[in-house]
C-alpha cells in the first residue's frame, strides 16, 4: 500500500485524538466529556487500522475490532452512570461531583 495513505490514516487518527483530549479537558458537562472519550477511542482505532495497512497484515484491524467492542461496552456503562448521576443531583456538571461525601 502507498505510504501516503498510511500517513493520512495516522494524521486523521491523531487529529481525532487531539480533538477528543481538548474536548475532555475543556468541558465540564458529563455528556460532552463522554463524547470526547469516544472520539479519542475512534482516533486510536483509526491509527491501528493505519498501522495495519502499513504492515500489510490484519493484526491492526483485528485489534481495532476488539477496541470497538470495548468502546460499545464502555458507552453502555458510561451512559448508565450519567443517567444515575443526573437523577441524583439534577445536573450534568462535573464540578458538582468534585467532592465526594462518604
């Protein structure tokens, strides 16, 4: 495969990851933080596919498939937690959950 295609995969994956990190650190809404985490997952998956294309084997694609399954499970758990947290405090602001009371 052409080296330029691999660079496009890796650069796009890195850009997605950087946007996800920026969104996670800049926002305080739990839903936006969750979506930023998913964007970081997608950036890593795209990089794995790009490196798999570069090597010419299916190891990157297989590992990307496993990460998609993990991301789907994480999405279900995270959305359940977000709903639970919203029901408890009535807000999705992460600062409302900064102090733990035991």
